[in-house]
C-alpha cells in the first residue's frame, strides 16, 4: 500500500532545515499541504528569521506541492494559535502535527545554568504542548488527527551532558501516553519518534564516517508511518541508519510483600526478582499498574 496524504493538511515545526525540512518535503511530495514552521534561529535557539521556512516552501512549490511559511516561536502560544488558524483559514483543516522544533544547550548537570535547563524544556516540551493544544479542538471537531512527538534516546535512556534535553524528551513520551488515550474516541492518534540522525544539532559531535551513515533521510519513513491514516497510536519508534525499532515502557511481574514490618529487608533481598524483565508487560494505561498490584494483593489476602 502506498502511503498517500492527498487532501491532508500538515504542520511541521522546526522545518526550516535538517530533519524537519525532510519531513515537510516528504509529506508534500505525497500530497499534503504543509505549514513549514521555523523560527530560523541558531542551534541554541538564538536569533530568528522566516527565510529558512520560506526556502523550504520554495522547494515544495518548485516540485508542484502546496505550502506556506510560518516563523512563529513554539514557545509563544498566541503565535502558535495564529499559525494553526492561518492553516485552517487557507485549507479548512489540520490533520497532522509533527512536533519537531528543538534546541540544544548541552552541559553537565553540575555546570548547567537553571535558565538553560528551563529554556530547553520550554522549547521541546511546552512547544509541543502549545502546538498540540492549538490543533486539538480542530482535530476533535473533524474527528481525525495525527500528532507526532519527537522524543530521543537521550530521554529514553540518558546521555551525558543532556539532562535538560533528556528530561524534555522523556516528558514528551508522558504527554503522548495521555493524549493518545484522551484522543482515541475522536480518532486522534498520538505517537513518538526517536530519531538518530546527523543534523546541524549533531554535526560537531560525531566523526564524518558516522555522520554519513546517519543521514536524516533514513528517519523519514518512520515519521510517515506514524502520521498516516492507518497509523498506530501510543507507539514509540526509534529510527536511524536504516533501522527501525520500538521502545516500550514495561512493567515487570514483580513480587508481593504485603505490609510486613520487614518489607524493606524483603524488598532489598529480592530486588533482582523485582527487576527481572521476564514476562514484563506493556500496560494499557497508568491505571493498569494499580490493577496489577491490587489483583496480586487480592490473591494473597483472599
């Protein structure tokens, strides 16, 4: 089956270069009308110009596609709302949101300024919140929507010098988990993509040979699948260098200790059993953890 986005309207943030640009070009090539959003700033978020977004729009139009440029900062909720309204005014709807905008302010936690921690959370997390909140009523009204959060292995698994970035990226997973549940009745599917790609944000961090293998083009197929009409929901895909994997947050079977006064010692002695991943499950929601624990207690206390 060919993935077709004809008559769909997509917004891609941070689309003036790197991975975001490729996302916008791919969606447009397959028929979507695309809002190319980019503040046009540096890697650390400083500066700004609409020229980067306009250049991508020119590429799309030259290839016969339809697009508009937007330079709103995702940290500015009013500007984001105006961006979404402009898309609705021009094309009547918004079907797809790809939350891709981000910045880096890398430093070890000991040396990091609180302002740099807060700013990275503001752009990655609150930026995605602003954009998702702005499109949400439109998606509810049309009973269709696809929202993609860009998470990262730095959030899922950690990375030295990226406590701010990792915290923001893992927070996006938590946002996805709940929005996917709340959006299900209106056919709003929400997923996460963890890309491994060489972009201007990583060009100083890896040798040339590795950068060549990590072309960002390899991430785009996963993006298209996660925002397609038959996309899954509540799914985390990791993609890079031609490979695609799924990351899952699992719950082990654990142990039951009851309310024994020696519970701390019992837990200490059996911690390896608690962390044993054999028969681990992917809970359908946060409530499933409680259901598992209450069920186990009922078995032992009956």
